[in-house]
C-alpha cells in the first residue's frame, strides 16, 4: 500500500490514463484501478530520469 496523495491532472492526461485503464480492463480478468495505471505509467516515465 502506498501513501495517499492528492494530485491535480490536466484533463487530457486524465483521459489518456482512463483510456489505458479501459484497455487494461478489457484484457484482464482482475480489476484495474486508476491508481494502478497511474503508477505503471509513472514508473515507466521515471526510468528515463536518474535521481
């Protein structure tokens, strides 16, 4: 379980994430949360940056 954080997203980014979620729901037998999708996308994006 992660931390509960409030984030404000641009509408177009939220729509893109919802589309990714919808595609994942169609191909999965389990539920797919918006938070799960957001964390997957963030993890992939953050791999490009070295901290």
